């Protein structure tokens, strides 16, 4: 189990570097409290990687990733619109503009990461690892590796938000969502058609 944990942690950490999920983490870190972002990432990752391990154990790599990519792309366009519109602020909870309520943050981050990781390379890597290694070590290790990689992006997002105006950060995040959403839709349609 420890070997599976170590292998999965390292493999998924490396696979996650430079992935769209890190840009998501960076974007969310500019809008929500760090603990809410990390909790949302952790919960979504644990669910997706549990599914990945189950697929690796039972079904193999039989996911229709092209259609999932199209669905995720449409969801990302929705997140772009949501980011431009903004959330309602709860001033009594936070004195700083840009820090939203916990429920809103967990919903946004968890949903975005859950959708972004379906059919992603880290999910497929976890499926592959689960076909050959201990399921529990693979699940925990892949979750830890991904959360650590995305935590690096959260730190970068916090650094960016300190030096740039909130409006610029918000529109920049919306553009990133729109670009990735469009890219996922086009990639999925090309692969399907």
C-alpha cells in the first residue's frame, strides 16, 4: 500500500503541473478563502479519484472522454459568465471584497474541479495506476498528489491577487474559463466528429 501511495502521489503531482486545474485553483484563490478553495479541491479530487480507482478495478478506461470534454467545456463557459457577474458579498462575514461565503465557494470550487477532472489526464492516470497497484494507496496517493500540486497554484493565486486590482483578476479569470471552455468544446467535437 505504501508503494502505491508513493507512486500515485508522485505521478499525479507531476501530471497535474501545468494542467488547467492549476489555473482553476489560482483563479479561485483570488476570489475565495484559501481553506474553502483547498477543501473544495480536496473533496472533488477525492470523489473523482475514487471513481477513477473503481474504474481501474472494474471497467478499465471505457469512459467517453470526448463527450465529457464537451460537457465540461460548456460548464467552463458558465463559470466564465458566473465569474464576470460575481457573487453576492456577505460583508458581515468578510471585510474584504472578493472573499465570498463558504457555501458558495465550496459549491463553485467543488463543482468546477469535479467537472474539470472527469476524463482528464490525472483521472486516466489514476485509472491506469489502479489497474496495477493497491486500490487504497492509489486513491489516497493520487488525491494527495493532486491537492499538493493545486495548493501551489493557490499560493500563486493569492500572490497575484495582492498585487492586481480585483476587477482585473476577475475578468482575467473569466477569460481563462472561457478560453479553456472553448478549447475543451472544440477538442471534444474534433475527436467525436
